[in-house]
């Protein structure tokens, strides 16, 4: 099923979905591959296409990945966050509650995804690092947009990468740790309803600079 959404609607209503993921509805592989075919049209540095996509459906492996995530997420979520004095302060309790829910239920999602990119960008200059991740992240976002247009949702999480988590996930899934970097851990499921709306964001005028900072 493809939702009848305009490009602008898909771009402005693709949310990080946590509490509204449907854990009980199976996600067909053909739908995931359809979304991935779309994602692979995204730009990638020097057209290297050094990406690999690891989908996880096995229940025991999902439990193990969820535990890695939860181990890192719990202390982070318990940290006191700095205030900003704007709408982000109002939104933070709801976002944190949603994040805790996902941490508690991550293992229940039908499918998980770990996108990987060839190479290890540790201790590289910012320009090289930007180019490196820029060769993968547009495709990941395109994948999330394609999910949204088909009634599915996800959330971009990176907490499993902290500490020894990335290596643990690599060992679990057979990802060549020394040769590939992981970009995150993505829950994938159909959503409970598709009526997602625009988020409240800081106005563009507060974030824009012309000719100088």
C-alpha cells in the first residue's frame, strides 16, 4: 500500500516513530526491498556505493541487539539534559518518554536495520568525515521516506554504537568490524495510523545566516 502523499507531505511528516510502531503486523521483505531500491538512488561520494544493509528478523538476534541498545540508552536517558529556553524544553519530556518506550520494547519490532558503510572514519578531519557519512546518510533518509510513503515508520537511533556496542553488534551479525562502520539501529514496522503531522521546529529565521554568521 502506498499512501497518497505529495513529496512535501512525505518530507514534513516523516517522524521518528516509537510508540506508534505496530509490533504485531509482519513486514514483507518485498516491501523492504522496494524501499531499499528507492534509497539506493541517493547520491554517494564518488559514486562508490560502499554501503551494505543488514536487516534482522531473527528473534534472538533482535533481543541481543535490543539489549545492547538498552544498556547504552538507559544511562543516557537518565542524564539531566541542559535547557534551551525555547520550544525544545517543552518537547523534551514527551520525546524522552517515547525514547524510553522504544528502549523497553525494541526487541518486539518486526524488523531491525543496520546500514553500514565501507571504511572507518575515526580521527579523520571534519571534511573527510562529512564526505564519508555523506555517502550513506542521504540513502538512509531516503529509505525512511520510502517507508513513510508505504505506511511504515522507523526511528534513527545511534546509542547502540557507544562503548563496545558497535563491536558487539558486528560480532553478533558477522559485520566485518575493521572494514565497515555502522550508521545506526533502525526499528521498522507498520505504524498505528498514518496521520503524522509537521513537527514544531525553531523558525528558519532564527537559524539562517546570509554572507556572514
